[in-house]
């Protein structure tokens, strides 16, 4: 018998007991489906995490002012102003590893249009902020250097603010709003950006020139000091580690901090936070995929058990085949192909089930669906290997049956 005839015989043998064949392959179906679904969901989760952190900005460092220490009571970083506007200018011009830097001075304020009001976040900043934080424009324009130098009362608004003040789909460019009773003319609306990793709505914000913020909206003036934080974007070729080292050295020199003195500022690397999130997601995905792989082994054991039962049930058939000229390797090949066919069919069904489950979960969690062809091929190959591995013992047992004993078997 050739391979094709052996395959057809194996398929006919499996179709004689459809339900038993299906239940036998169920472990393989569950295992392959779980592996594909978990890996797809894990990849989608990593892509979602990367997308969220990319929305914050790439190669990003956050520079925070110092902390207070009065009467034994210590405050966190940002409670004591220590970063000056001259420091910001030095960061922009003296560090080769820094591409851009921009301040973020924030306050919460009631904003009024002609007939609506809304409480939102108001940020005083410079034009570099939008590039550093990956904001793009939808209507109008962003802030420019002329706005900052002149202290113009202009504002760029997020889409959530526009929806609350004017309604969805409205073009607010040219409209006048009042922030803390001060009139500002809207010159642009940012494109929709979504949420931060902490759930903050990036679109629920208003951006005004830093000089206007200090003169019109800031409750108290700190003179040369910046109230808030500074976002520093490292050059892609240098990376955040080198930029952080250069930034630390520059500020310690400018603030005249002794070699053994503590920094009066803090630098946080968002790429490290993103990497930690990615590693946590990868570890969870690996754990789930490992658990799913156990189902494949269990499925292989099920195949071996059923094949042993099949050998016992078909002992007389094996004796007849040997009596008419079948060789032991023909019997071995027949049962191996049955086990392989069972595992491969289970793997194909499991692949379809896994992609379906991954699609449902991706829609539920609003993650991108990333089904990798290489994972599907590996899962199918592993299921085939399971079928051959666990089907080998029953097949060898069938091929070694004595034909006389087999023909006498009842």
C-alpha cells in the first residue's frame, strides 16, 4: 500500500467513530486554540501598551523640581521650585543628546464659552511641547514662538473641551473663551489623542503660551523658577540613558551641588516604565502559553489511550491484513497516520477556534488583533509532533502482533 491508500484507510477508520475521534482530538483543539489565542492577546496587549506610551512621547525624560524639607517634614519632588528658565534654555542649547525640551505648568480652571462652561486642565507651555508629547493639529494651528514672546492670549484646545463647550464636530478656531475670567482666542484644536496609562483624557486640555500662563493664570509668580515639570526628549541615536547623564551633570554644575551633595531635582525615564510594563505583559503571556501547552500534552495522552483501544478493537483486522501480505511497517504506518491525522485535524480546528477567541477578546478589550503566522505554524507542528510521539507506542504494538494470535482474537 502506498501513502495515499494508507491515509484514506486512516481517515475511514476515524470517520467510523466520529464522536470518539472528536473527543480524542478535543485536547489538541483546546491546546492549539489556547496557544494561538493567548499569544495573539499577549502581542495585542504589548502593542496596546506601546501605543499608550508612544502617545506620551518617545525617548522621554521628565525633569521634576526639588523637594521641601522644613521642620522635619519632607515633601516629594516638585514641592520646592529649583528649575529656572535659564536651566531650561541651557538644556535646549548645551546638551547634544537632547532634541527638545518644554515646560508644563498646569492648573485646573473653569472655562466659559458664550453659553456653556467646563472645568478642565490648562497647561502653560512652549511650541516644543507639542512635538515632545506627540500632539498633532486637527483645526487651525499650534502655538508658536511669537505667541510666547508676546504673551498672546491665544489657546489650543483639545477635542473633549470643544465637545463640552460647543458640541461634537464644531470648528472652534476664532472663538473666544474665558479662562479664570480672562479672554483667550482659540487658534487651534488638537487631533484626538486618547487616554494616558493612568486614564487621564489627553483631549480634555487647553494649552496657552507659558508667558500668558504666568501673567494671567498663575496664582503667584515665582520669578525665575518654573512651576511644574519639564519634558526632555532625548535624541534617538543617543538614547535616554546618555541624555539623563548629561542632564544630571549640567544641572549639578549650574546649581553648584557638591560632589557628595544630593540633587535638588529628579529625573524620571518613561522608557524604563514602558519596558517594565512590556516585561510584565510578556511574562504573563508566556505563563498563559505554557499553561495552554500543557493541554497539548494532555491531548497527546488522550490520542495514545484511544489508539491503544483502537488496536485492541481491530486486532482481528490487523491479523487479516498481515495474513494477506501486509508488512509490520505497513501496520505501523497506518496507525501512525491515524494518530497524525487526528492531531493535525485537531490542530487545524484549534487554530480556527484560537483566532476566533482572540478576535472576540481583542474587540472586548479594544486591543489590536495580532495573529502571527509563525505561531500558528509552530502550534500545528507541535500538535503533529504530539500525534506522532504519542501514537508511536500504539502503532508499534499493532505492528508487532502475532498474526495467528490476531486472527484467533475475539
